[in-house]
């Protein structure tokens, strides 16, 4: 996958990011992507390049761009998509979390469970980050953690991690 991503967006894949293991291969997710790519570009690409580009766009610096990628990512069953969806769940943009929660039934429980079991630190770090954003931005609005969408999402991910 990395070589395909480098062909599509060579400027994106340079530098640091979060590394995970998916199907015995290392995958590095960029923290943030700052480029002028567009959703139109993915329509010009063949699979799997279009899905890889969608994953890259899910790390875009603009929250609206990240949010637009959710529908396509939620419908994908490729294991390497899972870390990108989990990363979207540690966002401070509550609308992104709500969109992912609405699409939870589309997420393949077995695929998510397998990837999350193989990368427990990914889930731990993402949940910690989501919790910090909740505490800093949303605790007054959703005082009880169980009423906040982020905690509901991670509860579902934990269940998939154990049983998926």
C-alpha cells in the first residue's frame, strides 16, 4: 500500500506519523495532510488507489475534508482502512464522531476486531486523545461520559477488539 500512496501523493508520505501493523505489514498514517487535493481526484483513480487516496484525505488538515471521507471509509472492508477510521474517532470535531457512529453497522466487526487486537496501542492512544478532547471541549455539554459519542464509539471498538 505504501508504494501506491507514494505514487498518488508523494509529498504526503514523507515524514512522521502513527505506525501500525496490518496483515503483517507496517502502515504509517500521516498525522495531518496539508495539500490541495480534492475529492474529484479520487473519482479519477482506479481501486485500490481511490480508497488509499480517501484514507490520505481522512488525515487532511481541514475537518470538512476529513468528514467527507467517512462514508467511503465506512463501506470499505479492507483491513488497512481500520486505523484511518479509528484515527478519525480521536478528533475534536464532534460531527465526525457522530457520522462514524451513524455508520457503525457498516463496519465489518471481524475485520475491525482483528486489526484492533493486533494494534492495542492504536486503540489506547486514540481513546486517550478522544478523552482529552472531551474533557477540554465537551465535558460541560456532555457531563456524563456515557452520553458523549466518543465514549460510545470506543466502547463498540473495545467490544470488537475482544469478540470480533
